[in-house]
């Protein structure tokens, strides 16, 4: 078990590349081990081993960041709880923006190719990372996915993390920015319950606003709670299915991906 978060890091992550329509067929890559030597032999070593896991991850994340910067590639780490609408948002974003900019996706799930197929069908070259029992992506998994993906220079790469509001917040992937997504069906107290995730966000998307008439969700209370953790946080209400607020999201993307 990984002593940092309790996930089973002993199994290797599996990478599968899915081509966008018109590209070459996808293929399965060799497993990539994500946790390296960060596994322990007793409860007394939990803190030390956790620090070692994170330190090794941070070193690899730094290498990812340099690799991406040298190629002018903007990587965005997209995180949320399960069912918030990450894949729907990204599929809509790819379909709307990919004609004008190259977009690739690293898709993280414990199992299946379901979301990767949706994103490939929308027009993005996609690498599926199946983590098995693992509850988050780490920098080593992303490094392997980037090698398989081979995104073009100057492009945008979305990293759709495993659905989880806890562990993904701990692991730097080498991303340029962190996008946190939550839906109005989850409750406006999520920032208070999961402060580390929201404290590290660069933008917060409040998704499924088309359902606001039917749920008990206070947008202002949620925004205020998130900004107490991260002052000045950009909070954008959107509906990925209906399209509400997506222009503001795309404007933010233009700012976040501009320049080196």
C-alpha cells in the first residue's frame, strides 16, 4: 500500500493511446510504475515514507515541467469528485476549440477506456492511464503518458485526474495550472470539507448550473468559502451540457495557456 494515501501503488499503471478521428490507430503501452520505492514495512514509517513518496514525485514533476516548458506545451490538471462532469466538460471543450488549437488529453481512471473513447471521438488524441487500485495520477504516470502522447509543441494537454477530492491534490504532476470542477449537485460546503484541493486551485468551475432550480445550492456561499481558502480564486459557473458560461471558461484557458 502507498503510505501517502493508502492506494495500492504496487500495480503498474496501464497506458492506452487512442487516436482522434483521422489519426493513426491507438495502441497499448507497457505498464508504468507510479510509486517507485515509496512502500513501507510498518506503521512507524508512515510519515517518513510519505515524505519520500512526495519528494520523489516532486522531483519527477519538476522534470515534467521543464520538458513541457521547453516545448511550449501548457498542461492543465483537471480534478474533481466522481460524476462532476470532467469528461463532459473536456469533450465539449475539445469539440469547440480543437479546430483552432491542438489539444491532447491524458485520461486517468482506475479501469476502462470509456472516457478516453469519448474524448478521442470529440477530436483529441488521448492516452488512457488505468491506475488499477490507485486513487490518483502521479508525475511518473504523466511522464509515461506524455512520452506515449507526444503532444505537438505549443499545444494544450488536459490531464483528467482520477475522480477524488483528496489524493490528487497532494501530487504535483508538472502542470501549469490546476482546474477544480464541482457540480451544484454536490453541495456548497465542498470547499470547507476538502480545503487542500480548493486551496491549490487556479480556477474553480461550478458545473451543472442548469440544475440549480432543482437543488439546494448557494453559489455565493460556495464562492465565498473557496475564496477564503484561495483569495482571488476565479470562480466560473458553467453548464457543460447546455453551454452556459463556457465563453468565460475558454477566455480563462486562453490566459492560462498563453506564452511560455
